[in-house]
C-alpha cells in the first residue's frame, strides 16, 4: 500500500452560468503512485514527481 506523502490541497473555484450564478467547484490534486529510489511506494502529486525527475536528471 502506498503512503500519502503529498501535503498539497485542492483548489476551490466558482463556476459561472449565463445568469452569473456562482457555484463552488473543487479541483482535486492529481495524485499518482510512484516508487522512490529506496523502493518505497508513495503517493505524490504529478508536479512533485516531475520535480523529482528533473532533479535526478540534473544530478
């Protein structure tokens, strides 16, 4: 089972109809299961995974 590591929260935005009624809508974070270099499975957001890959490439 993957451990939830990410501390990110979703966004809340307003959806506007033609009558300009405001309805709240929640955007969830894109969490994906990935395996770290030590073999541990974790759930990270895709933005965090891309940052890790970029840092790994630079090193």
